[in-house]
C-alpha cells in the first residue's frame, strides 16, 4: 500500500466499495503509520485503536453483504479533542479536563458513524482552543519542518492531515484555527457558515464565534466531509434549519464569469513578499480561467475591529469555564488562565462596545460581498516560523493583527476555504483563502477545485509532506506531489 495514505477520500472510497481494499487493512495501515511517526509529530492526544479495528471489521462485513453507506464508508478519519466521544476522554487540551469521559457522542461524531467513517482517535490542540498549550500536553509538530509553528488550536488536525495520519480531520475556528494550521501545514481547510455544522458535544471556546469544519488534502474531500456533518440539529438550537445542498454540485463548473474581489494592499501589507506573491499569482491564474477580478478595499478600521475580538472571545470563554475557573485556576496553563481572568475583568460595557465593533465589521464585509461571488486574500499572516516550546507553553503577548485575515469572517459567520498556493523560499507552504456568501459552501468548493486544477497545470503544485522521510533521514523537508 505504498503512499496510500496520500490518496483522496474519493479514491479510497472507490477502492473500498469495489472490495479492492478493506477498511480493516486501511485502519491497521494507519495505526502502524501513526505508531512510526506520531512520537515525533505528536498530533494524536488519544488513539482509539481497539474501537477503530472493531468498527472496520463491522463495516467490511456490511460491504460484503451489499450495504454501502457512502463515500466515508470504512474511511479512517480523526477528530479534534474538543469533540465528545462516548467512553473516550475528551480533554480540550487542558489538564482540568484530563479525566473527562463523556457519556455521549458529539453530533458530528454520530453523523460520522452513521456515514460509516472510522475514527482513529482524538487530535491534540492548544488549551481550550485558544492560541497556546497547557504544559502537561504535547505540542504537535509541523510535518514540513521540526520546531516550526504548526498553526495554533487545530494544530494536531493540520499535522495529522498533512502527514497522512488520517484521510481527513475535524478542526474548529473561533479566530482562525481551521485556517492557520491548514495554511502552515499545506492542507485544505473549510470553515463553514456559522451554524451550518452542529456544535452539540463540541467543547466551546466562544459560542458566538465558534465554527466546526473539515481539514483535508483536497477541496472535494472537504466537500465530502462537510456533506456528512452539516444540517440542523435539535440538540443545538443555534444550528441552521436550511436544507443542506449537494456540496459537490458545482465542483466541475470552473470559474468563468465569476466575480472575485481582491484588495492588493490588504494582501501585501505587513506580509512576506513570497507569501503575498503566491496569493496574487493565484488570483491571476483564476483571471486567466475566466474569472473577473474586482478591485475592492477592506475596511479602514480593521485594526479597531480586530482588537475587539479578544474582549468578546475571553468574556464568552470565562462564562463557558465558570464551573472550573477560577475555582481550579492552578490547573490551567498560564495563557488560558490569564485569558479567562481577562474575560472576568471586562465589564458589560466593554463587551457591548466590542460587539458594536463586531457588527460594524460584519456590515462592512457584507457590503463588500454584495456584488461579488467570493473575496480572495491570504489564509494567515505568516508562513510557518521557528518556535520554542517554552514560548508556546508560556505567556507571550498575543498580536491581534495576526488575525486580520481570519477574524472578520468569524465575526460575520461567513464560510471560507483555504488552499495551498505554493512554497516560500524555505520550502514551506503558502496558502490562499476565498471568502464566500452566507451558506455558499458549494461555490467555495467550486473555486477550490478550479484553483487546484489550474495550479497544478501551471506547475504551482499542491504539496503534501512525507513526514517519515523528514524524521528518518534527518532532512529539513521532503515533499511528495499529489
């Protein structure tokens, strides 16, 4: 099964359906790969080996009996360790919850099981899904280069997806945590419309900002997973009642005639030249394919709007953690402890004023979107950079401006897709982001599929990393093309 770990979900599902490979073989293969690599990558918090093997055997029996559940039947995936799994601990990256064993599954876990997916395990993350790690937990490595940033909260999901330790994973995004790790690990990240995916059984950071979505290696794979996990959930009253469309209905339509908004200054300001250039070149590739590029200007008060995010997020987080903070404050890591204390210190006036700014930002963004199909911009403010463990465990100052490409769409609840857009001078991934209208995920997948196709044709390869060769050979990087 040479390099089968980098095949798409579509390719794997065909092999399973045609009985050319069994789910059990895939699960055992991935568990062995995790055993070989994850002592270095540290992407998994908890492996569910026994459950995965038993489930794979059952799903293989179903195939043999002529019962095929769909594209995820027998496919090994993994979920962020915010997602409740019955009988398996869910820690949220915090020692406060190290013994938390839920009695029920999150709705997205139930939906995965209904679709026939096999969950290999739970993935590491920053403590409470906010920026930095608890000292009692491991920090996921970036598979492209050891000791480089792996992208904040959903870092375990980014690392596992890029390194072929699952065919797809789940991430969450409150201020950018699907997009940051997708960008720096070289994967696809799809942040859905707020409420498109149920958050029932997913540990909250800031409920009014939290999104749950797929991290994969192709846009089609993101659509396959999003199709399964989307829809109204009576257990989550904030989930949307709108009918779930066919997420892949537009995947082959191309972008001819599509209007793409682009602010060149927004892309290049305070950005490394090669990162900004990869986004700019990506936009030009879509223009060559028939898209119409419309010059736009992002809100002038963006810094003020983004600064309000920490007030909203920390205030809501303090409410969410009220059962354990401050009563168990010593068990929290230094950053989350400080974050929650700040949230308690803000007044109702502070929170209200911050929400007024959020609403203004949302209004300006919706106005910009009015005559456009999507907006193009970078997925994150920096490519992967060297980090020290003590920095990620400690209490460093957080720079709000680093969230300028992600926070506005969390405010507005708009869907986005992040796509690999090449490599920088160090051979590390770069990423382009497309912002869509409310409930326009099929359009984002359409853009993603087109971009992947033309980027490959233009030799701007979509890269994934073979982490085994990094750690076994001692090389700085090694890329396989798919």
